[in-house]
C-alpha cells in the first residue's frame, strides 16, 4: 500500500467535485474511490511500479490534459535515447527528469497508472503529459484520446536516466584540466589531484599530447567541483560527458598498463 500526500489528496477531492457536481451516487465514482488514503496495489485498472517516495518532492502535483501517442513514433528513439514502444508503459513530460515515476490519475473515471518518463512532450498547448498506448489503456482513455488528469510525482532520480552520452543527459561529468607534452608534468599533476581526493583519467591526442581529466563527477557536485578547481588555479577547463562506457574503457586501459603478476 502507498499513502497519498494529504495536500495532493485534498486537491484531487476538490477536482472530483468539479468534474462530478451533484452526480455521485452509490455505484458511481466517488471521492473515496479516487483518493482513498490507502491505494491497493491490486486495484483493478491500476498498474503500480516499484519506487522510493521522495519526501522533498511529495508536494508536487500537476493538473491538466493527458493525451497518448504511438503510430509513426513506434520504434523511434525517445528524447533520452531509448527505443519507444507504445505497447509498454511509459510517458513524455516537458520538464521532469528522465527516469522520474509519475502516478497519473484519470479524474474522469478514477483509474490511475504509474509511468516512467523517458521522452519529451506533449507539444500541444494545455496538455501536460503524453502516454504510451499501454499506459493510456490502463486508465481507459484510448477511445477519447485525451483525459483530464492529476499527476503525482512518486520518484525522481538524482541523475537523469539516459542512453545518450551527451550533456546534460549523462549521469556524470568529466572536467579536462589540461593537456601536456611532458609526461613528467602529467604524472606530477595526476598525483597532486589524487592527493586532493579526485579520480583522474588520461587520454592521448592524435598529436601526442596527454589530456588529464577529473572524472565521475555527479551533476549535483559539478558546480562545487568547478569552484574548487578554480580556487586551485584551474580556470580554463573543458566539461564533457562521462558515462559508464567511458569508465569501462578507462578500466581496460588501466589493466593494460599494469604488469602481469609473476
């Protein structure tokens, strides 16, 4: 069972009465059905995803029109680089971090579905979320094409979940602090950065220069790291994406550089 935020519940209660003024009776939708304090995971017509509730974002909610998409977009890349499959549950939102999980409440029938954000959109005014066919089917909005919904943010990752190795979608960054023709100077600085607590990586350019980079910097630490480097005299730096593929490549280089055990 998952407990609703009280502010969000109050808002949905008000919206229910706006959409169903004086028409509720036994057997019809009622506010308790829509915003029950405890929502059963097995509730018919509701698909739940596993997530961890974020206390600091528990008050997020958004109300507006939802639509769904598929057709020519089937099999195409989403905005975060994943392959779109309209027959799997997913959604597009204009602002939320890729990988966020949102509970979509259909205010017209009380059904809800949990979706993961992996795309951008919708690009029609007054619409706040685009659902895949599978997600739209869960809340019974396929025939109408749109529905008035309330969005409840259940989870937002600290770093965007993206298949692209680009800024700002990557999970972390690398900061190039210099390029050196002298191997001695490179090794000296590399040792200095290690003493400062930084993890570093090297790259050799086509011209034979050795690039030194501080690596694996999470998004939330990027500005602080830049300020720290600037205080140490490294102001002319280059910020680039850092992905798990880069990490694997560097690990492979490290292994090649190490002598085999006797």
